């Protein structure tokens, strides 16, 4: 089985619960950061490189789309999601420390 199916199955198992606790939310967030985001980052990086390489053969708005817009949007989304998940994890760790957990 591929790594993606293992990750997918772990996420499905983690989300298939009756009660959602803070520990579960932390586990899902960490799984996303540690296992899913690197796969997505690699895919986006590869896509962006290929699109940027094709941009010189394009003209007009398609050149702008391939050279700037698509890579910027894709890489920006990955950055935002990763930053938000990282900050949420750090913030929760601070709260746990303050509570003495």
C-alpha cells in the first residue's frame, strides 16, 4: 500500500469517533502537519516548477497565469495552511502548559 493510503486510513479512523476531544484534535492536527503537508508540499513544488517552466512558451495572460498566478496561489495556500496549523498547535501547547497538563 502507498503512504497516502496509510495516511488517509489514519485520518478516517481518527475522524470516526463519537466524542471529539482536544487530544483527538491535536492528534489530527499533528498528523496533518507531519504526514499530509509534506506530501502536499512536494506535489505543489513539482507542479509549480513545471508550470513555471512552461510559462515562456505561453503568451499574454496565460504566461502570467503560468509564471506567476498559479505558483503563487498554490504555494501561498500551502504556506497559509501550514502556518495556521503550526500556530494552532503551538497555541494549544501553551494552553496545556498553563493548565499544568
